[in-house]
């Protein structure tokens, strides 16, 4: 018996009801067998000002660590995530906000005064493998700030800052006129690429061997765009899934970062549960810059920690939504790698070392704290001890990238490999990250 489509909808009188994964949707001979493997997905969340280390970093490594105050809000998902300390991007300067640009790429950026030659971000490296399998290759989202996603040519992908715009992309069907216009735009883009390709071929006969290599690289970029256009064209006439819930109302007040973040979390959940895309980046919480530079002044520090708690609660909300969404014999969280990190250890120091990292889901062996810098744990432990009010603690010298740090891109390498991307190392990685299974 021929299996029925997985994306089957029961339709009548303008009503469409999506079906769950049924045995009849499995290939012939699979009835009674294990469900088909769920597709892999990735969500990368960036926070611009880091976290208070004493509230985020456990002071003990391994599986028997005590949850620090921030992670205590994720206690229900302790076995679903791993907290990782002692990770850094090498060659990203001594500290600064401009390191946001390489948060997901790991490209060298030692001197923030010179022009950055960025490289592909981990979400886009993952998305490239799945090209054409979903309506949207990826979503680059933001609640406040720049995009985290970067193309293979080092170009930043404009981020969507409107939850309602995401909702429309997911569910609102285009009119026939809009569909025709979209197809015309795609075809016009392709014809222009053909024209440029012909000109480049003629140019090839007049240039040096080194320049010919650059042109070949350009050709590959053109071919890549052509493949994307072809796949985009195939999706234009396919119906979108029926809407889940109502269209969200955008929040214009940038001070309401928690509410904006929660709306984007809802959109991420909808994008994944409808399999509209499998690669998402989100830049969030960009309005507490002043609080993050608290200088350990008690009131500002307390206010900054509260903002961070709100972020952790919203992050936990995403984990809950994904864990409650069933897919075959597992959950959406089992097939989705959800990673949150920052370009800074914390806003008060501006250090680009010992970056805060939490990885959830994706089928990894979780419930642990992987620590790659034991001296950092000693430092955090000392910070937790109450100090005399009259004593002002001086900041330690910035640690250098060495044996007490692992490249953050080692984690990215493990994530890509887990997602089925055939790669030995990503960007500045030295290999995969030890301790993740």
C-alpha cells in the first residue's frame, strides 16, 4: 500500500485540519516498526550582554552540580540541557560589543577598528544542507539589534523584528496575483543571473589565473543563488498550513523585551511545529545596556539580574513548548538543538572569554555541566562569598585564549555533525566538543 502524505490535511467548506503522524504515513513495511526518524532542527539564540556569572555558572562540573539561581528557573528541564563554561572565540579582541557580529561565525576579529571579513554562521551552515526541504531555508529573527545570521559570502542576513510578519509568512496564503508576481520576480532574478554568468565567462578569457579562481568562486555563488531560486519557485504554488491561533499583535515599546521575546518564542514554536523551516536564529534582549554595566552597584546589579531571569523564564517556555509537542515516538525538543550564548561573558567586564552557553535538546546526553576552565569555577565560587562592604574588589586581568579555554566553534562543530552535516571542524574549531554524546 502506498503511504499517504505526511502533510495531509482534511479539507471541507474552507476548513483544514492537520493530521498527526500516522502509521499509514510511514513507508510500506514500516508498520509496527519504529517511527521514521524526525528531521533535525537548530535554534540559536544570542544575548548581547551575557549573564551574571555567579547566577549562571555552576561552581561544580559534572552531573551532580547545584543549579545556580538563574538555572534554577529551568529545573524542570535539568535533564534536557547542558550548561557549558570555558568556551571562547579566539581572536575576537579583548572585549567589546562589536563581537556580536561573529557570535555565530567565530570569524577572527582581533582589532575592532578594521573591517570585518565575516564567514558563514552555524545556522546557515546547517540550513544549507536542508535546502529545498522546507518552505523557508531559515529564519533570522530579532527583538532588538542586528541579525546573527551570515551567508557563506560573509553578508549579514536582514532579521525580521515583527512577530506578525513571521506569522504571515507561516500561514497567510498569497492571492493569485501575488503568486504570479512572486514567480515573475524569481524568473527575472534567474534571467539576470544568466546574463551576468555570460559576461563573466567572456571575462574569464581576459584575466589571470588568480583572478580566474576568484571568478570561479563567484560562479559558485551564482549557481548557489540559482539553486535557491529554483527551490523557492517550487514552493510558491504549494499551500501553506492552516493557521494555528490568531495573528500576534506587535509590541512597539522596545522596553518590553520580555513580552517581545515571548512573542518570538511563540513564532519559533509555530515555525518548527509546522516544519516551515528547520534553522532559526534570534537576537534578543538589547535594552538593558546600562544595567549590564552595573559596576557591582547593588541596585543596578539586582535590576540586571531580574532582566536575565525574565530571559531564562522565556527560554524555559520555549523548551516546554518543544517538549510538549509530540512528533512520532519522540518530542520536538528531541529533534531540535536549542542553543543560547553571548558575545560577552557579562556586560560589566566586556570580556569575550568564558562565554555563557546552554544547549538543550537535539538528542544529546544532557543533565550536566561541562567545564573547560576550572580556574574560572574557582573565580565564580569566590565571587559568591560575601565580601566586606568596605573592600572594593579589583577586576582580574583578561584571561588569554589557551589551554583553559575551548573554542566555542567546537560546540558548533558537534551541533552540525549531530544535524547530519559532514564536516570535520567549523570555523575556528579544533574538532568536536568533548563530553557531548
